[in-house]
C-alpha cells in the first residue's frame, strides 16, 4: 500500500500530498488546513481490502 495520497485544495487548486494512517481505520474523515492558502479541507479516506486508498476532499 502506498502510505501517501494527494488531493487538490478546494480553494486554491494546489495539489497537496498527505500521509495515510491505516491505524486509524479503513474509513477516515478529518479537517486539514491547506499549507498554501490555509483554507480548511475536509479529507475523506477509504481503504479497500487490497490496501488501496481512495481520497477526496470537500470544503468546510
């Protein structure tokens, strides 16, 4: 499994790379501020049975 994934900030459009922490579970949701524009992004992560992560964001 790749321990990193990326998303595009909903505000500035910058691609941001984040670590994937499997110890938290296969379905995760958390808020992270964009390191470029400081806009909060709600990050959603789903990890399937093969260890492949799907990541997407929504705005605050």
